[in-house]
């Protein structure tokens, strides 16, 4: 059975000089903003650059600036706001509870928990670290992260620049260090072949956990919509595991 937890894609293999890269992204986005109104290709280029800008700001501790960059990118993407007629009523009647406790309670009867994040929000990684500590107590032992690039993540025994792109975020690095100290087995699942991305990710997670260890319990960290079960449902990770 699959448990899907929703909190909120930029994928890149890059090790750079973050202050220099940040300045370059700032200059490029400023230039593209001037050209954007008359050119759709420039608009898409600006969206891409804003995603990089958000990540570089996040790497250097500017969480507010990261949010501003990605908010601008979303406005340019013109994503529709999906609302149901009874959203207000359901929210008004909802009862707040501790998220970690609620997830752990539900996870007791599941073998896989998939948690997504916004790649530019460090607090999501802090939440994931707290959740990982509690899931470990339930017998979860495999931690699969979108950031990993090496087939044997953390083989050096510490977080390095080439561990992954997103783990250049200090908070993500803390999550990985904490998980390593707690005895988690790290799993790389990003496909580097010609398979469709979602199909390859799901196949790699299965082959590197359940296929090798039928009793495995797995905590998967993904970005944004990789955990969706609707829309492009057949192509999404949860529906392929």
C-alpha cells in the first residue's frame, strides 16, 4: 500500500560557485524581464532562470528571496488555482493536529511513505528530518531522495558538493547527516537513461529497495508533483510502485 503525503521541478547536476552563480542568475533574469513581453521563448527562459535563482538564493540562506523568485516563476506559468465549491466549509470544520504525529500514526500500516517538497523551501527539509527520525522508530530503513546523483549515495560517509544539487542547501545536508547517523540506507532513484522520468524513478525505487529486500520500509522524498495520483496518474511514481 502507498501513503501519499502532500506538502507542495528543477533537476540539475551542477556544482558551482554559488555567489557567482547567484549574481549571474540575477543579471540574466533582469535582462530577460525586459525582453519577455514580446517573446514566448524568452518567457520560458525567464521561468527556468527564476527557478535557478530561487535555488541559488536558498543555498546562500536567502529563504525569502527564494520564495519571491519561485512565486514570480509561478505567475509566469499561469497555473490555474484549483478550488472546490466546499473548500471553505471543509477547512472551517477541520481540526488541527500535529503533522508528524498524524503521519506516523498512518504510516504504521504502510511500507512506503512519499513526502514531497518545494525545492526552494528549506523548512520542508527540516520537517522531513523530524519525520525521518520518527519513521526510523517504526522500522523504516531506506531513504530515497531526488537529490542524489551517485548510485551509492553518501559513500564517502559525509555530504559533499557532488552528493547532489539540492543537498547543497545546508538544511538538506543536515537532513542527510542526521539520517546517516541514524542508520538509514540511502537510495538514488533518478534515471539517467532514455526511460520516461516517472517510470524510471519508480522502477529504480522498487529495484533498489523492495526487489532486494521484500520486507523493506521506504521513505521517499520527491519534489512537487512527483507524488500525484491524479492528472497524469499512470505516469506518476505512486501509481507505478
